[in-house]
């Protein structure tokens, strides 16, 4: 099983929570925008329970992917609690009611391939943002935590891509749903993430930081010129390698989608 290799890699090389030097945080370097970013990250990562629940429901007959989902879920909980612990260490907190509101599981995608495609995009997006922000912040402990989480998300994207390739090979009729997913998330001049798409508008989030708060702050204050284009190009390249299609622009994605539907 592929998940066995993932587990062995995790067991051999994944970082430990105790390695985050929370006692060494330089409070003099902690800026208000850092707190906003970390609170936003907590809210994004808190969706792990809903996602794992959804995966277990949707992939009920796929042990290999389900085992991977459990491994993935542990790592995402580690991110959630890592960012939460950072906030606690600097005297900040997140409203537990807002976190609890994220608990409801996701509905199944239009196809299983679409669900996997959605998560490829999710992981690539957060990988890119965490990595960029880690280079931007000046507080070393937070920069280290962001870089560790970013590396994890890159690995997650790779594994979701693996399972999407396996699924598409067995179910090529699901290609259109993958292209629809790609177009939906990359056709706009903003960062779209599944958490914001599916969990926005919850009453418990009113007045609270959300994952969109962090993304907007990233684009407004931290992102280099053309960085959104770079992220979307990376996502399209990944989907191009997954599908064997030229998906280098929105126009090419639309044409590929039309071909898959026709």
C-alpha cells in the first residue's frame, strides 16, 4: 500500500512538536499582523477534523487512501496546535466557539477525483503562502513553524496528487470534474481555498479572523508582485502533469474542459 510508504517516511523524518522553541520567542519582534496571520492559520488548520470525517465517508471502500488521510490528519492537527500554542505563548487566544464551528464534515465532491483535486489545490496554496510568509516575518520561532508547516503541505500535495492519478487512471470519466475544480479555484484574481469556499458565512465566525483574513493580508502586505500568478501557475502545472494536458492558462483550461465534456 502506498500509505505504508508515507507512514514510514513520516515516522523517520517528520518533525516533533517539542522542537518548536516556544520559550525562545522574541516578543519584541512580534507584530500585530503576525498575530492576525497566526489566528487565520489556526482557523484554516482547524478544518482537519471535518476533512478527515469527509474523507472517511466518501472513500469508505478505499483503505489505502483512508490510511493516508489519518496520517495527513495527524500532521494537520500538529499545525493547528502548533499555531495555537504560539498564540498562547505570546498571550493571545482563539475563540473556541469559532474553532468548534468548523467541525461539520464536508459534503462529498462531485466525484472522488474532484475531491482529491480540491485538496491538491488546498495544499499547494497553503504551502506557497506559509513559505512566503516564513521568509517575511522577523520573529524566528514563528518563521521556523511556518517553514515546517509549509514543507508538510508540499508533501501532502504530492500524496493527494498520487491518489488523484490512481483514481483518474481507473475512472477517466472523472477528468472533467478535475478540470472544473481547477478552473473554479484559479480563474479569479484572488486566492481561493476550500475552507473559505465551504465554511464562510458561519455565524460563529462573525468578527473573527478567518483563513481569508490571512490570505488578504498576505496579498496586501507581504506578497511580491506577480506572486498570485506564480501560485496559480504552479497549480496549473501540477494539474497538467496529473492529466497530461496543457493547462498553462485559463484559456487552455477552458478548452481542455470543453474537450472533456464534449
